[in-house]
């Protein structure tokens, strides 16, 4: 691979945006593409909030399965490269925003990960009046579990289609994009808003913008100044000189 490491000394405010492609080498399927999760009709229905609350048993069947899988897999070189660059350049503002719900960035050692789409490793109550908070839950429930406090059904703490992003994560991501000077998106098809629009915010902030992905973005997104085609787990260690 004829790839030069980035001169990180030129940058102070760096934002990584990651997607499912980053976890592919760990054994998690991506959403789109040949073996993508969206080719599974049950997964598709379970992922749409418009089907709640009737779909809760299916939500747990599907995402309980994903939780069980996420518990058994390990981070790969892409996750470790990002975690290491955060550690080595602690003097810089390095923000990691992920669309992934698998907890693998944290497992690799990244801290303060902005989980834009939540985490399959947490559950929360479906009752908006309940005072309980989302909590770590590694049980791969296959049936709907219930809240200890109010007895309403629980759900995985993830963002489904037709749902808003969590407000804090959304706020933190927007804040980081305001004065970013290097934006690197990795392993994402770039079709799901609002994350798909982060690159335009970064470009307007004056950042250098780079996409690292297995395949070219379709349609092309002109806000990316550079596109590096390859596997995240091979490209990132070279690009970040890890
Ligand atoms: P996608 O499945 O849409 O895209 C994954 C991208 O990763 C594809 O463009 C692949 O070519 C690329 N890819 C696969 N293996 C790779 C590798 N080893 N290295 C680099 N790239 C690789 O996943 P996302 O863009 O993350 O939302 O999808 C965004 C959101 O859509 C997800 O968070 C999910 C889904 O609906 C929710 O669940 C709310």
C-alpha cells in the first residue's frame, strides 16, 4: 500500500467518524452490501421505531442476538489505531464519534466515545415517565425484559429508524465539528443522516476531510477532499503511524 502517514502535528482538533466497516474485521456484519444486515427483513422491521411497541419481542430477538455477538468479538487494528492515536496525542482535541453500537472502540481503550446511535450493550425503560436511567446490560435477552422500577418493558439503548439522536451525543458531535481541522470518516457508506452530513460541517469549518472506506462513496460526496480505498484495519495503522 503506497500510503503516507498524516502529519498530525499540523492539526489540533481532530474528529473521527466511524461506521460499521470499522468493525467488519472483528466479525460484525455491516448494514449495507452483499451480506448486509438490511438484507434481512426481520432485522429491518425490528430496526424501525414505527413498528414499536408491537415489535419489541422482535427487537429483542434481533438485538439480543447482536448483543451476544458483540460480547464475543474483539476490537481490531482499526479500533486500536484510533485508541492509540488518542493516547499518544493527548495534547490535542481528538473526538471519536461512532455510529456503531458494539462497544468495540471502548474495548480498544478509547475514552469519551460519542455513541451517536446508542449501544447494544445497554438497556433502558420504554416508559418516558420512569426515572430509571439507561444501564449496562450484557444479558442477551431473547424475550422482552421489564423495568425493575416501573415494570414497563425494557428496550436496547439504541437509536432505531424514525427516532431522534440522543440530545447530549448530538450536541457533543456538533460542538466538535465547529472547529475541527482534520476530519476522518472510516468504514461508513455515508447515507444515514445526520452523520452523513458531518463532513460538510467539517469542510465549512475549514478542515482537511478524508474518507477511508473499502469502496468509493456512492454517490460521491464532494465534501471529502481525499478518499482512501482500503480496509480500515490496514489503512489506519499506516495513516496514523501506529
Ligand atoms: P454501512 O453498512 O452502511 O456501510 C459500511 C461501509 O463500510 C460500506 O461502505 C463498506 O464498503 C465499508 N466497509 C466494509 N468493510 C470495511 C473494512 N474492513 N474497512 C473499511 N470499510 C469497510 O454502515 P454505516 O455507514 O455505519 O444506524 O451505517 C450507518 C447507519 O446505518 C448505522 O449506524 C445504522 C444503519 O442504519 C442505525 O442502526 C440507527
